[in-house]
C-alpha cells in the first residue's frame, strides 16, 4: 500500500461535512471559506507515545484524544471548532491500527462538527500532532487574562479521574470508568462556544487544576482561594481513594480536559443556567481576590498544598 492509498482509505473523508471546506484532503492545500466578521482561533497539540499516552493505549483512543485535547483549547478560548489538520508519524503501516485511529478521530470530529482538511504522513516513532482552527464572534473570545477580584471560580465535570485512570493503566489494574476518562476525554465544546459573554477568563485543565488555575491567576494578575471540599470528585474516585489522595489527584493530576472559568458575580445565575442547558455539571470551587497566589481552605481553615502539575521539562536544569 502506498502513502496515497493510506491517505485515501483512512483520512480522506473524516469528520463532519462542512460547506465552508471548498477543497479538503487531496490537493496541495485545503481551501476554506471562513465566516465573515469572526475572528479565527488557532491551536495545536502533540501526543508522543510513552510520554503522553502509554504504549497499551488503543489506537481509537489515540485518535480521539489527539483531537479532543485541541478541542478543549478551542473551548477554553470561547470559540467554535471547525477545521483540523493532522500530522501523523507512524513506525509502520498497521492497517488495524490506522483504521481504529481514524475511527476514534472521526467519532470525536463528527460529534463536534469538525472536518479533517489535510495533514502529513511520515514514517517514524509514533507521534501525532493536530492543528485546529475555530472561529469566534468579535469580542466574544475568552482569555486567561481578565479575572477580577470577587469573580467566582467554576470547574466543569469531575477532576482527577483521568490521572487515576492513567495510573491504573500503567499498573494493569483499576476501575474501567477511570481508564475511560483518560482514554476518551470529553472536551467542553458546547459550553465553550456559548460562554464568552458570561465569563471573565478561562483555561482548560490539562496539567492539573492547581497549575492551570495558577496560569489564569498570573495572566489576570490576581489571586484566589479554593475550598478543597468543593473540588468535584466522581463517586468512583472518592470511593476508591482516601480523601487526601483523591484531592491530590484532582489538584495535581493531569489530563482532565475540563474547563476552569472566572465568572463575575452578576453573571452567576445565567452561567449556571447555561451549564444546565449544556447538560454539564459546573461546580463553584472558590473566589478570585486581589492577593496574588493560590490558597486553599479545608474545614474553614487555611490548608497548605504543594501544587505540582505536569511539566515536561521539570527535570531539566
Ligand atoms: P504533498 O507531497 O504535496 O505535501 P502529501 O502527499 O503529503 O502532499 O498529501 C496529499 C494530500 O493528503 C494533502 O491534501 C494532504 O493535506 C493530505 N494528507 C496527507 N497526510 C494526511 C493525514 N495524515 N491526514 C489528513 N490528510 C492528509
Ligand atoms: Mg504539494
């Protein structure tokens, strides 16, 4: 099988049909007809085997995740995802692997209205990179910057499940719910594209709430206090781990791909109504204040936590 057959069989008709894709996979480049009077939002993420996912990950999960992690960034920007490009480096032509990878990518793309418009395929170590472009109404975009003292801090879904799932996969034990949460993250696209007018700042949680909320606070030049009892934990996580350990996974574990948002007080009711209309749990976990840094309370008292999320270069000098 040639590289061209591979592209035709697995990547030429992937994702939603969109009338704004004038030319997709097959020519030297894609030709797009972007919406008028909107800004474009561009994101990219790479997954490397044995760094971002274990070798035992099913191909369907790798395809799903590499798109989902990008859609999560688009959601955090308050944008609507539209077009994806894929750079695929694979060690050999394994048809079963490619078919499953393409199916996983396709499922996630169709669900969120995204089309695969092009890419590149090379032989090498297993590394997948996706670039997604989305669009957002002018002035409706959301940044990490913009949170103000008094804003309420919300997070979607539950935290820590994916980190527990990854741990379970590497050990070869553990609950299938947690493993699924790692393998098939659910980017909060429906909320992201509608939250712009209601939130003052947002970030997606990829490296652990502690670290990612820290980035939002730094960009906004504010601080925050988070109530540890309010961290949203799944029943599976809290029934399989001691409270301290579950809290540690929720704060410092990565790969959740939930959203963390600052919401001005006056928008809280509308924001909660929006989350319900997206069938999404959103938990208020704390408040922005003007003292820089991230602080925690437990049982009403200050509680020190050493927040360390995932940092690929943390061991470098
Ligand atoms: P060129 O040699 O001109 O760069 P390629 O042979 O790499 O072209 O690609 C041919 C077409 O297939 C292009 O439209 C490209 O975007 C698309 N393509 C290649 N690899 C992928 C992939 N993994 N996923 C989606 N489209 C791909
Ligand atoms: Mg060319």
